[in-house]
C-alpha cells in the first residue's frame, strides 16, 4: 500500500470502526503524529463519522437482533452472518462518504460558505481579512476557514478584491474556466460580459491570470480578457469598470457609444441602449452619485440628443 492510500476515506472509516488491520492502524497513528495535513484530513472525516446516525455499536445491536430473528444462535457462524457484518461496514462507509461529499461541496452544510447579492451591491470580509465587494446579482463561494495551502474562492458575477498579503498562502479566485492567483493585491473581475469573456482589471500589485492553455502576469494599470482558450491584455484607459462600487463615472474625450455602455453597466434599470444617429462629439465630464435622469439631462446638452428610458431601454435620438 502506497503512502497516499492512507488518505483514502474508506480506510479511515474502517480504522474508526475498528475494522482495519493492526499494520494499517499503526501506520495511520504514525501519520497522525508526523503529518499535519493528514491529521486535518483525518479529523474532518472523524467529525463526519461521529455525526453519522449509524454507529458501530448500533449496527452490532441491529445485526445481532436480525440474527436472532432469523434463527442464528450467538455461537453459530455462517456465510450469511459474515455477509451481514460486511454489509454493516459497507453501509457505514457509504453513509460517511455521502456525508463527506455534502460537507465538502454543499454550501451551508460544512466547510463552504456562499455570500450572495441581490438587486444591490454589497461587501464582505473573508477569514484572512481580505475584503471583497460584489456587484448586484453576484456570489462568492469560499471555505469558512482558509485551511490548506491556499486561500480558495469561486466568483459568479462581478467583484472587486482587496486581498490581504500572505506570502505563504496564495489567494486563488476561480471564474468559470479562468483562475486568478495573487499573494496580496487589488483587482476587479467581471464574469458577466455578453461575449462570454472574463474581464480582469488590476489596480494594485501583480496578478497571475490562467486558463486551460496559458498563464500571464497582469500588472497594476493593465486589463486582460480571457476564456478557456484565449487571452489578451492591454493598458487600462477607462476606470468606469468599478463605478458600481465607487459611484463615480468619469469620461475623458468619450464618445456617445462609450458613455452609453458605461451607463448600461452602471445603472441596473438599463437593460439595453438604442442610439439613433451616432454623434462625432467627444465629452469630458464627471458624475458622482447622481441619478440617471440628472446624468442624461447633462448629456443631452453635450450631445444635443434626447435621452429617454422606456421599458428598460435607454433610447438616444435627435
């Protein structure tokens, strides 16, 4: 038996149930003293085993009662009695394995926690003191305690991360087929783009961006887009990607198309934008915490256009 076999849940369950060999028991006890990661793995399985409704004692009583009812004496041994004992162990292993799967994978029932937003953005502090800001209709899945060699989270939607620095434990974010690895930095991730690409904007430090084919370092002031197979990057020229967090919209020689995209991303009441007759005018302006009607009123003066929101569609016309 290789050393990695001792990480097998079935063997640990048999040890807890007193069903493993003397050699296996000695090896497990030795690993508990010498291997911290193995001890953590063992303790998690023991926790589930202890919570499992069927204990070894209860099983023995149940099978003893069954043997009596079907006419087997206490001293009588038979292939069927052996089968019952084997079935008891199999049931225990299956029950613990199922509980472990729930514990490790289902949020709210064990080591995983899910934080979700609805119609408004919100923020949370992670176990390592990192701060995550989530845009509306987004969620973050993470372990309730960052045990193990890395700090692992999974994002659905859009978020901004201010990661506490820890050189010994990298911080990893998964967004679909793309992952981000950092030691301590600040960055924005958007998994809601209509084209299916994941967008990254780095505001502090260095971020390692990976997909199934390649890995690339993205520095502060740079953006990147990626999916499972492609990746590209450039220099950030528009900071409105984080306007949902800051409440600030800034435009520098921006076109009507650029501004309309920013408005659609910033205001949840805008589902689509229709522009009749594009304009060649470029606008430099700034909005902080203003309502949509206040912004469109100013923009109508700059572009000499009418702005009207109808059934979720912002219509811009002459």
